[in-house]
């Protein structure tokens, strides 16, 4: 059983990760800026911004794995890369494994679109 900390643990992806990790029997800490609408039995909650050094340190210490699932919205716009850099530094000192969840749905296949998730490749076009 691993001790897993999930940054963005009350968001769309993070909450799914918390639920699945709990289902698999892991010790889970959900880290988020806001209280969850509903707390899950068995999860610990650390409320605070991952941009705060003390919150980030607590999210890493005494955990085997840290998963960064923070959405780059609100106060995180333009700051996610710096957050990952800080996590790399912290986890390299503690030996904690780091996972980073990213999205590709907003990426364009070519200039002026379509978006990546909108693309359907016809088998006849694959060469």
C-alpha cells in the first residue's frame, strides 16, 4: 500500500484519481485550495494552494508518490510549469516518485484546427 498525495485532488481528474487510489487500498491525501463538496471515507485532506511552499512541502513529505493533477486555471495560469519544477526539486531530495497529469484536448493538429480530440483518422488515410 502506497502513500499517495494528489495535487488538485478535488478537481475533475484529481478526484477520479483519489477515488481509484482509495479503491485500491492506498493511503491518499487530497491536496486542494478548497474543501471538497463531499469528503471520501479514508482520504486525508490538505487544504491550501500548491503555490504555497509549506503546503507543497507537506504534500511531498511522508508520501511515496505525488501526482500533480492541477488545472492551469485561475491563480494557476502560467504557473504550472514552475510548480512542476518545484516538485522535481522536492521529490528528488526525498526519493518520492512524481507523476504529472497533462491534457491534450486544447492542442491543434494544424494551424487553425481542428483540435486534437476532434480528429478522426480514416483507416484509408493512414499511410
